[in-house]
């Protein structure tokens, strides 16, 4: 078994990957968060590593959301935004990641007084440097914090349409799913406007609620890819729809355990999603907060669920195909994956 896992570990390290579901603030490394917390005292975020790791022990999703907002409050200058993006690229490069679609919440930066243009300039600068310095190509998804309502939706859409970064490809929504029903019409309207402007619809759905939220993002938001979607399995009609349409689910196993959506990693529905023939990609969500990485999610798939090289390569291929990379870049990455598999 040790030899087998060592072999799988080497394969995972070499496997070209894309990261389709990771959040800007949630990607901040522990040293970066500590530096920002010391720079901005009084935020409620701990200033020692031991206390911060305890801070990152979540009781449920609302608790996680409160912690996330506290860390978010530390990002107060455009330079902070660029630092986080570059830190993510630096962390992903050694993991074999070639491309990332990074979820950014413009409304959070609006609340601390950052002008749209300055945020966009920081994102553009960081995208260029990430590729030049780390070989990681970046795209952005602007997402609405779903519990914050119409103003958050309006500001997010305005930023996406008036001052978008050059690499903006998608429009999403996250946060506490149970709160969205209050703002149903507003969210449907902004997604319609974003899609009309050419942005892809990539909302979260079915992470902490059931199939009804997944149906809402499909029928109301025109979802082209769904963040999480793990609670689809209780609705056979929904499962059949997801299977027939090949609608990708961006699954983040460790995240679901850490936020209390799944009791144990062994109980995660990832194997069942695959048994049902659903289209699944593997992702890390908020890696330092959950003590994981993109590569570690592949290791979990191998170690906990027994997936081998063929299945892990399929996850990587699914990510490439579900991404919004240019077609020629997709073909190049798929060829690299095939070459690695063939070499084995």
C-alpha cells in the first residue's frame, strides 16, 4: 500500500490540473492573513498562528461565513487584492495547476471603500504577473454574497459590466443559500443581465440546501456549471437532468466536511455522484481555511475513495473541458494529460 500511494502521489504531482472553484479571500495563506491581521488590529482575526488555526475550526456554515467575512475585512487596499491573487498562483504552481478561475466578491471591496477601477487594475496586474512569474493562467468569476441582497447584487453586476477585469469570464453567487429566497427576483434579473453581456453563469447551489436550490440556479440563473451541487442525489429527476445535460458540478470534498455539510470525509457523496454518471470536477474552495490544497483533494480521492490514475486523470480532463479556457489551450492541456497517462 505504501508503494501504491507513493506511485499515486507522484502521478498526482505530475498531473496537469485546473482549479475551477476557489475564492480570493479563502485562498489567503496563513502567513498572509497573520500579516494583514497585525496590520489591521481590532478586526477580530487572531494574530498568532495557533489562534488562527483554531479560528479556522468551523461549527457549521454560518460560522464559516462569519469567519470568512472577518478575514475579508482585512483586505482594504488594491495592493492587498493583488497580493492574494499572486499568493494563490504561487501556491498552485508547484501542484501542477496551469489555470484557475478565481472567485472574487467585488461587493466586499466596495464596502471598505475601494473604487471599482482600482480593484480591476489590481486584478489585471496580478493576472499578468501570475502567468509571467508562476506559469499559472488566471480568469475571474465575480460572485454575489447571497445573504446580502439586492444592493450586493446590483454592485456586483455594475462592476462586472462597467469596470471588468480583462480576464472576467463568469458571474456567480455564494454565501448562505437559505437566504436567497428573499431576493429571488433580484438575483434572477442580475444573472440575466450578466449572461446577456456574455458572462458565464457559475452559481453555487446544493451545498447547504437541497435540490430546490439546484433547480433554481438551473432554471432561474441559467447555470452552466454549479458550485458543489452535492445535495442533488435525493431528487431522481434532477439527477437525470444533470446526467443528460452533462452540467458540471465543481465538487470540493474537504470543504464540505469542514463546514459541516458532510459528517465525515468517508461519507462524502463523491463516489455516488460518479456512479450516477454525473460530470464532476475536483476543487479546493478555500484551501488554507480548510487545511487542504488542490493536489490534496486529488490525494483524498485516491486515499479515501480508492480512485486510481485513470479516474484521477478523468477528474483533470473534466476540469479542463468544463473551464472557460480558449479551445486551443484546452486541447494542449488535454494532450499533456493523455501523454502522462500514456507514459504510465
